[in-house]
């Protein structure tokens, strides 16, 4: 545990300098997008294209992926769906993470949380299906309301939500030696996470406005800014994300978290 704490110290230092505040001081409206988008949004001067490091998140719905082409296009990282609830595994997970690794793309698995199952049952499922070699970057907990679910539309209280999240993340951190990243959406964050989990890195979804406009006082590390991106090597639309810091920040962070065990 002492080794883990020492490894995490530089991460906090690195990302403390990678805030949207720093980024917003830069005039970026004239910067051209790195990737095409079939439905681009106008973010004004606070465009995600001012960030140097971009990545993707994928699941089985992305189909066959040419990871070498993805790498050559400038993609710097990939979040890959691994599990859902207590009994579902993404059928392309093992293929995707191994091919991302072979292509030299830093990768991380993510778990889609179901509030109709216990935190321990879902942690057991994730650990049983995600080997430590599949956790190069820290694992991700995806928490959002899922109103379209046919099996679980339960919305517990904010206190219950946070307690379950903490239990799940504690289990993963103890097993993998890396503190999970939290992915969330605007409404779920508003209902449950404002001013919470300040010692965790956040990956936020905001496809119409800059995160600073819709996430109350939230420091974020990753910004999912489109679901209609076009990435060479992937058929159809793809989610694209920006890292909050510079390319140098990114290299230091990846080096730190990939060593944490």
C-alpha cells in the first residue's frame, strides 16, 4: 500500500495543473479539429480541440476495429467496455484490450453499474472477468441513470448511490492497486455527485457545452465531447474524449499509473 500511495502522489500533482481553468486561458477557437465529426458542435472559444491528447471509448457495438489505423490517426488512449452489472461481459473486451496493447495504445476497462445489484456482486464479477494485465490505465466506474433499461430503472437515494460507488471502487483499488476513474453524465452528477469524491479523477460527458458550464465546481480529467466522431479504423460513429492536460502531463500521468500496482 505504501508503494501505491507513493505512486499516486505524482498523479495528484500532475493533474492539479490540468484543470479547465488553465485551459480556458488559451484562445483556441481557431484550432482545427483533429478528427472529423458527423454532427459537430460549436463550443466557441472553449473547444475540446484546444487539448492535445484525445482518445476513444468503445464497446462491442463498434464492431471490427483496425487498431493500427486507430493508433496512426492520433488516438492516445482507449476506454474499453468490460462488464455490466453482475452477469454481463462485453463480447469484444478481450479482443479489444489485447489488440490495443499490441498497437501501443494505453487502455483501460470500464464497468457499467447497475443499481439493482450489490456493489460486491458487481466487483466480484469485474474482478473475475478482467485480468490485471487488462488494467494498464486505472479501471473506470461508469455511473449514469439508465432510463431505457428493461431490467433496472431503480434510482436509489444519493447517499445509497455514493455508498455503493465507494464500496465498488474500494474493492477494485484493493485488487488492482489503482484508484478507479469515475465516468458520469450531467444529470447523474447533478443528482448525486456534486462536491463528492474530490480525490478521484472524473471523466465527464458533455456533448453540447464545455464541462465548466454544466458540472458544478467539478475538476475533470477526461471530457467526452462527442458520440459522432469519425476515427480511421472504426466503422460508424465513435465517442471521442479529451484529456485535460498537456501532452507532457499525459506522458507523466501514464507513466505513473501504469506502474502503480
